[in-house]
C-alpha cells in the first residue's frame, strides 16, 4: 500500500521546525504525550484522521504515535494543508495524504486512502470522513469502534445522522467541550480570521465597517477582535437570543439586506448556506472585501458572484478581484474557504493545545471503554476539567479550593437570609 502522498518531500526540514515551534506552545498536549510514551494506551491501534493538516495537528499526531498508534491522515479542507508539515509528517512515518490546493476529487481520494488503513477510531473535522465511510464504504463500518469530531458543522451533520438513525458508531463531539469552543472557536477563530484577512489584503481595520454574519462562538471572537482594532462592527443573525446579545454588547444588528450596502469588509461564520447572495452583492460598495470563516465554502454564493461578474483577476495570493457588470469591484478572499486556515495558519498553537488535548484524551477514552451505542456524545466532564487544570498549571495560574464549610453550604438548602 502507498505509504504517503505529499506535495514536496524536500520541504521537510522547514516542516520539522514549524512543528517544533508549535509544540513549544502546546504544554498540555506535551504532558499527555509524555504519559502516552510511558503507558502506550494506543499500542498497535490504527487511527484514521481527517483534520486541517497544520503544525498543531502534527503535534497531536506525534502524541497519538507516542501512545503507540499508527496514524493515517488527510486534510479536512482542500485549501488548509501546510505542505511543509505534510513533508515532515511523512518523514516521521505518518501515512499522510494531503496537499494544499486540491480539487474536490483529489480531496475525496485522500479520504479514501486514509480509510484503506481500516481505522479503529476516526478523528474528523467537518464529518467528511465519517460521511464517506457511511455512504460509500458502509461494509467497513463494523471495524470502527468510535470517533471524535472537531467542529460545529461536523457535530451538526452527525446529530442529523443520529436523528435519522443513520449513525453506526459512537462519536464524541470534541467541539462541544468547554475547553474547546470557548477558546478555539472564540479566541482562536477571532484572532486567526483577522490574521487571514490582513495577510490577504493588508487592509486597515480602523474606521472600517466590518459586517459579521452570525454571532455564534466564532463570530463573537471575530467581532471582539475587529472592534479591538477600531472597526465599526455590524452583526447579522437569525437567532433572537444571539442578536440580543450582540446588541447588548454594543454592536449594531440588522438584516444582511441592510448591512450589504454599509460594509467595507464582510465575514461569514454561521455554518449555514448562501448567507451572502446576489441581491446582497448587488448592493455592496465598490471595493468591498468578502471572506468566510465557517467550515464549508458555501456561506458566500460563489455562483452568484461569478454570474454577476464580467472579469476576474488574482491580485495577490488569496485575493481575487471580481469586476461586476456596472464596473464595481468586489474582492473575495481564499475562494470563500475558511480564511483563517487558507490565508493564514489557523488558530494559534496555545489554543489548539486545548482542542487537541481533548482529542487525544477522547481517543484514549474510546479505546478503553466498551463499545458505546451509536450516538453523538459530549466530552466526559473529567476530561474537560483535566484539560482546564493542566492549561492553568502551564500558565502558572493558581485558583482557590472550596473549604469544607463551603462544600457543605453548596450542597444544602436550609440556609437562607441571615
Ligand atoms: N475557521 C475556523 O477555524 C473554525 C473554527 C471553529 C468552527 N468553525 C466553523 O464556523 C462555523 C460557526 O461555528 P460556531 O461554533 O460559531 O457555531 P454557532 O452555532 O455557535 O454559531 C453559528 C451562528 O450562526 C447563526 N446563523 C445561522 N444561519 C444564519 C443566517 N442565515 N444569518 C445569520 N446568522 C445565521 C446561528 O443563529 C448561530 O448563532 C461552523 O461552520 C464551524 O464548523 C470554523
């Protein structure tokens, strides 16, 4: 069997340095790696992973291999793979099939290569690997004991599969751990989305009108950081609760149909489809910049943008200029794929430290536990708390402990006003 397929093996030395840099900022995962090296909880097991192939993912793979696992890995997006990292991973003996800038066909070919290794546990980001296994290779489902899912969109797809009675093995929703979404989705996406926009455009945010579609965990982070750099932020939402929260956080909230004419920069982060469409593009200012940070490239209607345009030019890497029939120009970043990974490097290592610590501990949990019914599970609370404790320790932050009196007080109901 083919052992790996990467873009350029000579990029390995740079990849090793990148992984070393990430690892130096991932103390929780390193602590788990040290324990895994001694205890070998994954000895002889094959894991199949479909994750953004970044330097941080490489540190997760190192950790799983330290635990004794064999790892087959492909990318979870055609435009997010870091080619120097794949070269280094291939040298480390990882069965890696990933390359930046793939066609959809090549992307699914890589998923198939990973599945050829017959993984016992799957690690997914967006549920494309799980979807392929359930639809095209259903006869192999019996080999799989369980899986993990990294992102909101993947969890939504898996819950839909569970509801329809189609999910055939248990999957832990890593995304829904407190130590994941509160930090990765909020601070990770917040910072790295701004990073992606700046690397692609080098535009000034101060004084700009910055429209964010959605006010979920990712969008909250993006709003916070855009505001911090002096942008005037407008939020569009469909949830009254989240719209209310945005309004009380001092942001302007309005429908996208109204925001379209006001924005200088637009970012979608909803996990939903066709948020920015033809009727919105028709109202946009000349020079407006449009980007997406949600999982799939479906949030901005690329078809509508193409239909409205008479010409298209690549101005810089990850920056496409579309000239509309009336002469206005709109700028699309990273083909509408998640801008933080396609135009920048994804979340900072410090954040992925927690997300991937949850991944490593959940994989260990799945291998140790008797096979569970095929449902979507939340991350066990003790894993979530362990990750928080280890992170605090690494940050040198100490906290209080409940006194016996406080424990008793919190467990009783008799004491009221005194
Ligand atoms: N770029 C990254 O690195 C990264 C990281 C984590 C998650 N994600 C992805 O980002 C997306 C959002 O994740 P999240 O955790 O913030 O989800 P979330 O569920 O917390 O938030 C999504 C928000 O979008 C809103 N929404 C849905 N349809 C809308 C519409 N038509 N108009 C306006 N708002 C709408 C929802 O009401 C909700 O508040 C998902 O696709 C997720 O997988 C990306």
